C-alpha cells in the first residue's frame, strides 16, 4: 500500500491487480503507469503476479523483462495464475487494505478464474462495506477463440460492477454480453515510458541501419492474426514503385509462424529487403527503433485495439493500418496515417506508396503532436475515480 500523508481526505483506497515488473510486456507497462498516475491522488495497493503463465503454455522465450532500467511501482507479488491458494492470499491482502474499489486489468479468459475469484472474495470479506469492482478491458474476448472462452469471461464479468473499455470494438463486445453494463469508454493512453522521439538519422546511426533507404516497421510479438504475411506480400509492389525501395524491419518475438514467414520471404525474393529481429525489445531500445522508421505498419487481420499505435503516437510516427477493431478509431485516415481494408496486399501497397510519394511524413507528424494530447493517463485515472465513486 502506498500511503502518502499529503493526500487529501477524499483520497480513495484502491486495490489494483495486474502483471507488473519483473514481468514484461504492454499490460505490465500499462499496470505500472496507471498505478503511478492514480497514486498522485489516491492510495494504491498494487498486487502483481508471481506467475503469469505456466511455461508449457507460454509461446515466447522468456516472461521476464530484459530491460536494464525497467518501469517499476511498489507492488506485492501474490497471484499465481493457476494457483487457487494464491488467489485466496491475494484477496485477504487486498481486503485488509479496506479498498473503496478494486481495479483489475483484463485481456484474456485465461485469467478469468483468478480475477473473478479474487474479486468475489474481496467483496465478501469487506461486507457490509461496499467494494466496487472495475474491469479495465483490453480485450473482452480473445482474437483467437477457444472452447470455454465465453464461460470464463462471463465468470469474471459476474464479479464486476463497472468497466473501462478502450475502443468501440470492445464496447460492442461488452454490450452484446451485458446490455445493461455500466461502463466508460476511454481510449488507450499513449505509452510515455519510451522517451521522446529523436532525429531519424541519429536513431539509425545508433542502430547500424542504412541512412538513405525508407524504413517500414512492423513491431510487436508475431501471431497470424497480425497479418505480417499480408505486409510481406505487399512489399514487392511497394519496392517496385519507389526509388529508393523501402526496407522492412520486423521487430518482435515470434509466437507462431516463424518458419512460414522465412519461407514466404524466400518465395518473394525479399531476403535482402527484410530484417527480422526475433526478440523481445528492451524498453530502452523501443524509442530508437520507432524514431528510425518512416512509418509503422499494422496489417492486422483482426483486432480490438493495439497499444502499438499509442507507442507510435508518443514517438510521433505515422501509422498505416487495417480497418479492424478500434484501429481505425485512433488512426485518422489521411491525417495521422492511412487506414486500408484487412488482408488486402494491393491496398496496403498503394497506401505505403502514396505515403512516400506524397511526402506525408511531416504533415502527419504535426497532426500526431496535436492528436496524442487526448490520449492521457490523467483521463484514464479520472475514469477510475468516477466509477469508484470519487
């Protein structure tokens, strides 16, 4: 529990459950930034995970953050995702803090048993005092559906009083499952942990990247729904239409499709045009890679939202994306990037060529500097306060 004497008398006691350092990834970063923002005005008891996934279910190489300077917030690691006894310990710890509200990050049904059980136990232990339970929804239903996803999701929803959704696509999922749900819609804030943009030439020099070739960036862990194959199939047409021809940097750990991707690169004759870095990127390197790129490309085949757009906005990089989920809500077509139909290599190629030929980068960057102001963590914290009854 973060107890600050200078907090006002109307400060809330907030319990917060989510993965945090030393776990890696965007959800861990989101949890930490939210805790930091809320702690400016309230008392925050962050309960984190001792184990996010059992090793046999994790498709990546390692679950811990490799960063030398990780983003941190004081937390109590108690939750084992598959350990019911740990859920009881976490609930007892949170209930001792007498929370006004319990906030939990939710992004896939695998975590529904833990979160739903902890929420129910905290509410029961604190009776007759009411504890409001608030779900911060990244995805209500997963991109790739599995048996029992609906049952598990409904279980955690049964313990939830209110929701914060971050895109229209998630809102539609919520209203379909719970028509009378109490919720606020707040767009995903920018990730302000990767520093400010640096000059493109300086970024490329520091990374050993060519200074004179346009560079497209595909960032984040790789799964089939993210459409890397669509981008690769678009790349020959892009390179044929532009001089100098752009290069593609694929930066992120492969969760699936590594061999298929390598085979497609060979089939399309792109070995000299595509650089694949099959690794999780430490926090301190993310800003350099984004700053080195001319544009970020998100060719997703399905999505609800993507925090990668918010990284790109923080680092003032235009985004070329597909019109799936909430991506088209955040990327303003023709102003901060281009939005094209999904799974259409021809349309994607046309957008990239138009972006380069029409020299859109400077104008889009100027618009992004204005646009990103509305994606603030203060706005997200105020949504928590509103739902918590502040």
